[in-house]
C-alpha cells in the first residue's frame, strides 16, 4: 500500500504585532529622551588606571580648566531648580519661570550669578563659545565673594530637602548626601585645584572624587 503524501505548505509568520511593538518602543524613547547639552568647558582629564564609575544621579561636578576657570553642574533637574532658588534669595538676583526652565536644562555653567540671566538667553551652542563663560568666582573665604562655595552648599541642601520630601513615597531608596567630583584639566596648576578643595573642606565636604580618563595599556 503506498504512502499518503502530505502536502507541504510554506511557513509564514505574521510580523505585524512585532512591528507595532517596535514602533511603540521607538516612539517612547524619542518622546522621553533629551539631547545631551554640550559641556560649558571641555577639559582633557589626566589618565589613571582606576575603574570606579561615578554615579549617574545625586552627583555634583566641579570642572576646572583654562587657567583657573571654575564650572559647576548637578545631575538632577529638580535639584538644579531648587539650587537656583536658594542662590536667587541669597544674592538677591531675580529669575523668571522661563529662566528656571532653561537652567534646569543646563548641565553645567561658569559665570557670576549676576550674569546668569544673560547666559540663559543664549542658545546652548552659543554658551560654549570661547570667552562667553569666564568661570564662577571663587576665593578662600566663606563670604558671598566665593560663589562656588555657595553653589555647592545650595546644591547639597537642595538634595537633602528633596530626599526628605520623598521619604514617604513607595519604593523610595535614600541616595544619601550629594556626592561631589572634581574634573580638572591635566595641565591645570595645583593652586587652582587646591582652592576648590579648600572651598569644599570649609563646608565639611571632605570626601570627593577626581574624574580621570582610563589609562591605556603600554
């Protein structure tokens, strides 16, 4: 008795559902992502063999370069706004809601607070042009003349306030105090870096990190 032949049919897979999911994911990432702002003052950091990674949140970065120019930035947008509110009250410099919105988007800056509103009127590409940002005023005191001291202090206090407000939220994890990192140009002279370190120590911020590039194998 002969075998019955089963008719073979080509296999087809309906990709409609997968395409829909792909476009939904793509749309989600496009709508929720933000473009990275250019650094106010790019520096060439020294090389090291340390592989410890800085946290992506709860971090303030002080950049030093260009013969003593100092820049500052924090990671969280909410902290940036609260920090600026504190500095506005301390130095009696008023900012509009539009100014606060623009400042939230600025990852770092380097101007005296009296010139900050003028900086915020510029496009991001214009802010990084040479000579536009002369650096944040800094000295060895705790007076208002040492603006970096008060920017860092305001950022730390703002972080603590926001953390306290979120303590009752579900799944809240306390990130601890704001961490500070110093990102100095490899050719920057020590007195400029030491001035920043002293400003941190004056507010009992004795623990901080140095940002370096990874040294290649020789």
